[in-house]
C-alpha cells in the first residue's frame, strides 16, 4: 500500500493511503503521521476481513516516499 504524505501550510503533516478510502490522518511531525496512518490502515483492513469484505491486493505492506 502506498502512503502519500505532505506538509500543510500550518505545519501539520497529512498522511493518506489512497487505496483505502478515508484512511487519512494528521500528525505533528512526519514520523507520527506515518505511524498513525499505518495503524489506521491495518485496523481498516482487519475490520474488512472480519466482516468478509473485499480488501485490495497487496504487493507490499507499506511504501513510504523518502
């Protein structure tokens, strides 16, 4: 799953997993935004599996741009 990350004008970091609708978080720094979005993505995937819903095919667990 690809993680997109950008810095907002107010200094917060926004991290998103585009393949999982709604998986988006803000963090005070880049590392915390990435950690939080990974945790949220894993919770969403677990919930979908538990409820028999479809999950996207994964080539790798997380890909974070340098």
